[in-house]
C-alpha cells in the first residue's frame, strides 16, 4: 500500500514539474515543488501507518451495536479496531493476557515527582514493546522530548515510588506476584509495595457499572483508558481518536461503554486529548496507529510523562500468523 501511494504521488509530482517547466517558472521549481513533494510523501507515509492490520474497522451505527473483532498480534495479545456512526468515533483496543506478557513503564531518575518527557513511539523502541500507550497526566504540555515533566498522581516503577498519590483520582497498580487492580488513589497508604503503578483521572467502571458521576460528564475528547476483567488477569487498553472530522472524541461514559463491550469490569480514564497515542510493533517497525492531534496538528505525537508498554515473550506476530476471531 505504501509503495503504491508513493508511486502515485511521484506521478503527480512529475506532471506538476512538466507543467511548471512549460511555464518557465524557475521560482515555482525551487520553492513550490519541494513543498508539494514533502506534503505528498508525508501523506503516503501517514496512510501506511494507519493501515497496519489486515482487517478494516468494523463500522457500526452505535456503540451499543458494535462488536469487537479480535486479531492476534502474538500469544496473549489481541487487537481490535472500531468505528461508529453515531457518535462518529474511531478507536483501537488491545486485549492482553497478563500471564503471557510483561508490563513495563518508563524509568524516572528522581523521586521528586518529575520525569523526562518522551513520545510513546520513542518509549516503545527503547523498551522493545509490542504495543504501548500514554499513561498519566502531567504538566507542562509540549511536543519536545527530554524536557522535565511534573507527574500528576502516583507513579511507581520497579517498586520505587517516584510520585505520590493524588487522592482525587484513580490508578492502575501491579503487584510483584502478577496481580493487578484499579484503585482510588485515596485508598493507597503505602505505594512501595507495588511493582508498578500509574495514576490517571476518574474511574470509569467499578464492578462492571458506570458511576453516575461519569454519566453526567458530557465533554468530548480523545481518550486513553485501561481496564481489567473480573479477576484482574486480562488488561484492556483503549485509545479513541478525537478533534477531527472522522472521530469527534468520546465522553467518559462512552469510553466506559466501549470498555464494557470489551468485557471489562474495572476501568480508568488516563491522560487524553493530544496525549492519546497507541503504537504497535508490526514486523519490527514501531508504528503510530491512531491519529493524535497535538496543537491542532493531526498525526503529531505529544511528548508525555509516563507510558505503559507490553513486552511479549514471543515477539510481534508476522503477517502469516495474523488471525481473526
């Protein structure tokens, strides 16, 4: 697909060049043509990243009518893509058997609640992730990497607490024995006994139900969320695009409804907006598969504070092993 897109773009450029040459406009050749080439090649590259998987999004009229169609990435990790007409949404979700993978988060150097910023794609390459998403809220917002970010809420990595709990919000936590849970940060009294933990915003699902306070929140934004099944053995990751014609963004309740459809019992809203990013390792290449919008620029990754990655024992699946169910 990428090759055909580039060939198509090249044919357009050649025709433009011949037209400009007939006009004798050296200024057009020197200034406008390079811009055209860059734009067309960028579009071709962006579209190739969007077409990572063998199956197109299953379009449904509503969230209620949508059903996940899972594709295998590797043992214990499946992916699905969704598209609804009302509301107009596009989203991706991962289903992860925690017994088959390792969950990783990015390292922090200081325990003062700060961390160096990173794009999710950079994080995924550094930690050899099969897939990765952005995680907790932070300040300030920027696209620049390796800047200092203030972590908002709990952050624990390798059993070391780098940032304390924020009692207003929830968190996802992982113990060293492999157990996982979504908790209110106000309940956390000793963060040192976690192996991994990262704070988010509000809890979207509790015991399979959407809290009434979540149903009252109507604002639409791009969303990133995590969730667990009833016994905490399966992790779900959800990224919903927004702020664009093809996907207007979801309310917190709509995010919760999608997670219910996936089979989640407990769910947490993570940092969203321009931070919402999902990358996947496809045949050794890290690809951004959703369309984040940072500073009104579609497909432009924001440099975030914390990330959650999935490292698979068997590595990424090949095209030949990709299956649907």
